[in-house]
C-alpha cells in the first residue's frame, strides 16, 4: 500500500520510473495533508477559553477533517489501482473481433473509473477547503497560517485531481458522460480558485 509507506519511501517511489504513484495519487495525498492541517488547527482551538464559543463547531470540524484525511489517504492507492486497471485492459487479447470488442469495452470502463476516482478526490478536497475557511476565520489565530496552508493545499488537490479527470476524458467515447463530467470539472475548478482567494483575504498576520 502506497499510503503505508514512509514519507521518504513514498517520495522515492514517486520519483522512480514507475508511472504510479503519479499526479492523481499526489493530488489525494495533498488533500489528505490539507485535512490533517485543518484537524490540527481545530484541535489547537478546542479547549482554549478564548474560543469557547466555537468549541463545539471546532469538534465537528476536527471530526470531519479526520474523515477526509483517512479517505483521501485511501484514494492514493485507489488512483494508482485505477491506472493499473487501464493498463491491464490495454494488454488484453485482441486477436479476434470478439476479443477486440471485449478489450475496447474494458478499456472504456477502466478509463471511466480512472476519471471517476480523481473526480471524487477533487470533490472531497473542495470540502476540505470549506473546513479550512472555517478554521482560518474562527480558529486559533496563532495557527491561522496553518489553516491558510491547508486551504492552498486543498486547492492544489482539487485542481490537480481535475487535471487527471480531464486527461482521461479525452479517451472516453461516451459523449453524454464526457459532457456531464466536463461541466462538473469546470464548475469545481472555478469554485476552488475563487474560494482560495477569499480564504487568503481573511488571513491577518
């Protein structure tokens, strides 16, 4: 499991000539790191007299951030697996017309999954941005820059994951699926870019 490697091992694996982990896995890792920072800021706020009014909200934020941290960690390997399935499909037999048809269908289905996984990552990372905005605005001011870094990492995770969606869409023949996902991608990209700007505006140093 990629997610179980040490930081050094994971980076060494990324730097190798293996195609995975690639940008999709890194997007998921960035989202998980962003969630961890949100969780940290929330935990640094909980129990402080100065922030007693938002303590319960911070507990909820910490719980949600933990959930995203854990699921995005799983997505590191899900993305790598999705890529591997595409490669397996391309290696299927293609001697007969029947084999070619089966192979084409397998490639299309695997490629859709390779688009679906990073799309899910992008959606989760965007929700992490919402949590980052909350801790930046209402959390412990001594950790406001940590919240800002969480927002920037989450934004990077969103956009990075969406790049992986788009590159896969180019190989998908299902026009209705491509049109629907393209709309989702464009909307999410715009929202992530806009929200990052709004969050960083509220960072007072």
